[in-house]
C-alpha cells in the first residue's frame, strides 16, 4: 500500500490546480490577513497559525472544500472540522516537498551522492519491482528484503523506499511473472513455424513433491534457435501416464501451441510411452505432423547413456584399482596436498585438473575419472614409494586397459555433449553421429583386446533393443544408401523442382558450418524447403533443456525455502528463465520491460514460509 493511500485525498494535477485557482471565485489564499471560508465565516486565529497552511491552499472543487498541496497538487479534506493533522502528516512525507527542501547540490563529488535532485523523482513502485527482479534473477530468498543489513543499506541509499516485507516482494514477483508471460506469449504468436516440446519430471528432495517442466523450442523469424520454459507444474502423486498427459495437454492449450506442435522429446521410460497415445487422443490428428506419427521423439542422450552403461558391465573389475587409487588420494586434504606437491613440484606436470572420483551408475563420470587419472599415471607410481599405506597401485596391464577404455568412451562422451546442445540445432547432427557410432562398434569387434570385443558386443545388443523400441531415434546404416539412390534418381529429371536444385547443391559443410545461417541466406531460393527445414531443425534430440531447469529448481527449493507454495515456485522459475533470455539478447529490445506496465494489483493467495502478516 502506498504511504498516502490512507489519507482521504484526491490526486490533482499541479497544472490543473492552477487553472482551478484562476477560474474558481471560491479559492482562498491562506497567507496573512483575516480570511473567510466558503460560508463567509472568519477562520480562527489558531487554525490560521498552523504551519500546514504554508504548504496548502484551500479550494472549492466540485462543491467540496479541499486543501491542495502546493508541492504535489494532491487534494485533501479541507473543511474546518477536518483539522490539519492529516495535512501535517502529508507535509512530512510529500516527495515533492522533500526534494524541494533538500540542500543545494554539493560542490564535491563525495557530497553529491547525498543530494536529492528534483528532476530525479523517486518511483517507489519501480524500486519494488527492481528489487523483486533482482531476487528472481539471482535466486535470493524472499525474506532478503527483511534482512537488517538490506534495510540499513536502503535507509541510507533511499530513505523514501521505507520497509518492504516478503509478502510485498511476493506480490511483485507475480506481477513480473504475468508481465513476462504475456511477452513470451506474444513472442510465440509472432512466429510462423512449428514448435517442439521437451518435458521431464523431477521430485524435490526437500519438498518431496513432483514437478513437470515443459520447454518449447522454435526458430524465430531471424532464424535463431530459441527455447523458453512454458510451465514448471506441480503434479500430485501418483505420476501416472494419464496425470502427465492431462497436465501437458492443458499446458499446450493454455499457450495455444497445440496446433503448431511438431514433436515432443521425452525420456525413454514406460510411463512416457503410455502418455503419448493418451495425449494424441485429446487432439485432432490434423493438429500434428503426419497425424502424429512423428510426435514421439525419445531422448537420444538417455538412450546412449543406457547403451554405454550396459557395455561398461563387460569390463567388470578391470579398472577397480584405478578407482580405488583415486578414492585414496582424494579422501583427505593432507593426501590431496601431497598428491599436488608430487605432481607440480617434483614431476613438473603443471596440470590444473584435479582427481575426481566417479559414480558407478554414471558412465560419463567414469570417463572423466579415467581421463584425469591417466594424466597423473607417473604420480601414482612415485607416491607408492612415499606412502606405505597406499596399496592400490594399478599394474601396467590395468593402466593399458584404462587407457583403451577411455579412448573408447571418448566418442560417446563427445556425442552426448553434442546431443545435449541447446544453442544450436541437433536434429541435423543426429544421423551422422549414429553412423559414426555404428562404424566404431564394427571396428571394435575386430579388436585384439577381449574386453573391447565384449564391450562392442554389449553395445550392439543394447542398440538393437533401443532400435526396436525407438524407431524414430535409431536408424540403420542402409538409410544412407537409400538416400543416395533417391538423390541420383531425382537429379536425372529434366524438369527440375526445388528439391532437385537443392540436391544438386555442392556440399560445403565445414566444422564451423552454421546451418541456420545457410538456410537464412538461401531461403529465397528454396522457399518451401526452408520452411520444412525451419520446422525440423527446431526439434531437440535430447531433454537436456528441460533437465537443466531442475538444477535451478534445486537451488530455488533449498532446505531453507522448502515451504514455498508450488505457484510461487513456478513464478520464480519461469520468470527467471524469461528474464535471463531477455538479458542475453534473445528478446527484441522493443519488448523490454519499461517498469510502468506491471504496477497493477495482484491477488495474493500464497501460503509460504510464514502466514503472519507483515507491515511496512
């Protein structure tokens, strides 16, 4: 509530006030002499002596007597029976009066910061909005504004701000959420292409509640790949296929993207497999590409992870001594210091990488552990002579096995990182990567190392299973030959179509080839194909964009903030995503918030942290 909302006041324009004074014969000056009120009665000398009338002028407005502030033009009850207490209270708080009575500008820079300038009128509503924006962006607690240090700082920097409580910040958060949501909706309405969706589930360890995040991916009119979080939804247990499909369908309808949806990328699990048919039944088939045949895309990174984890089981305990060595030398600060001293001072390796112990259920952590351990191979050998308790030194055969396994895992690690990109298209990278994996597995089958042969066999068996369960993700090598046959058949035609001209294009791809820029430049040559490419290149082959939101969700729902209401959690998560996208230049500058469009009231029905009211 504003500081002046409790006063029986009427807001006036200062310029309008001067016009009323000139035109209204019943305007009374309060400066000196015996004056009479609108009823012709002389005013008492006590009231004349009040210092309030040094700052107010009594005027008749719409038949009522008002006391109008000479500084801000605000009108208050001006009858004799009203007294002057409310006028004196306003004088002490009037922003215009405070600024006008401020000392003259200081001559030195150190004093200049203490001076209020009349042209820089303080906007209390805008200040609250900026504070809420800061709290959202940097994941600060809502109670941050109640910290004594913050209040002390604000009382020094801007006393006019007053005290702010967490409920006030919460209301500002919802205002920002509504405003940024409207901008994001307008952004989606402006594009003419199809959109893709990624979604995933996450259970908060502090709240023990399940949340579904829905992220939209699209290529805008400037041929730039974008993604935005649409919803961060609390889904009550049990998380059945029907419950997930209902929440997802509601999200698509609320954001009006159901008729422009091309694909949905989700993890490869039975619940998600059952969810897709239920979702298809909620919309007409014409809403989707090929009546929904391409709607379901399984996360390639997830499938690749399952394949590699299965293949690593063939190694058994082959790298166990490497793991035990890393565990030993990272188990205490003293051992870490001894290890670093041996590596940097004695052996002069000058490597900045630190030893990292893997998690057996995450193959990528195993790869990173082996990669770093192989760098420090000589350090482990030297430390064997410096620490008699170190009993886990790998043999040369075990070091060689670790090296071979690390080399075999590197392509999978690189490919997983490529699949996980969110700033560039991944749909065009998928097929060459799958082909490269298949060729590597064929080569491993001829390896002289039995462990590598077994790994290749396990990889191959797992990929066959994934292929049978995910026809939209894993393709066979014969598709390359089919494409080449199709290409040669079409370029022999006499009447060239747009597709024929495209197929005759010389392959100019390079490692830094920007496929979106190529289509942007050549869209006038291929108007139809460019629209198809725009729809398909927006399809993500992994759910990483949605999963990354859970990292921020974990910080948002920390043990100290576990009582946040789900609606507040969604407002914080979504608004943070939208604001940071704006700051990174992903939203046109003409749609940047100006601070005056979101100052409307919002109903607060949240039940978070504490239910006791707070005063400002």
